C-alpha cells in the first residue's frame, strides 16, 4: 500500500514538473517568435521610413518599379498572426495604422507617377509629413523595445546620484 502511494506521488510530481517545464518552454518560444517578428517588421518599416523621408525631402517619389519594394508589407502579411497573438492592443492598433499608411503611400506614389511624373503633389504633402512622423515613431519604438537593456542603462546614467542631506548648522 505504501509503495502504491509513493508511486502515485511520483507520477503526480512528474506530471507537474513536466507541465511546468512545457509551459516555460512554450513561453520562451513565444517570446522568441515575437522578438523575431518585431525585428523583421522594424527592418521593413525602417526601409519605408527612409523612402518616405527621402520622398518628402527631395519632392519626388521613388521610381515606379521600386514602389512595392519601398513600401512593402510582405513581413506584415507573413507575421501578423504571431504579432496579433503576442503584442498588446495598443501596439497592435499602431501596427494596423502603419499597415494602412504603407498602403496609402503606395497608392499616392502610383498616382503621382501617372499624374505628375513622380513629383510630390501639394495635396500629398500633408499626408506624407504625417506618414513620415508616424513611421519614425513606430520604428524608434520597435528598436527601443528590442533592446530594453540599452534604455535601462541610459536611464540609469541619467539619474542624479543621491547626495545625503546634511542638516544646516544651528548657531
């Protein structure tokens, strides 16, 4: 009887340890997938940001054969399921907005190629400025998210050292 009880306890402890180990491994895999997806997305959005910024500064859109490459959403399409499952709702809404912004940039670039031989039209300037600032913010946030230790170290260096307060001398 005692042997059966110890055997049952061994099975239960083994099941709990296996379950906890599997849970820890699943969470680590999920974090790796999230990090990889966000890194790839940051790279794609960084390319779009550079193209949009160059377009704004120079006043001409990228060449017609580079529009889909410059404002690509391939990584988004491939990794959106992983991102939807792993990022918080605020980040998800920002990523959805960015995806729509890239579609608008592609459409504006194609329209400009047809109407004005690739120059930025005045009515596109406001949308282009908004898109550049939006892309810049998201890309910087994704880069900062990927390396939180760098930010923590920076914040630590910015803190002032604590100086003990000495009470004033009483005459």
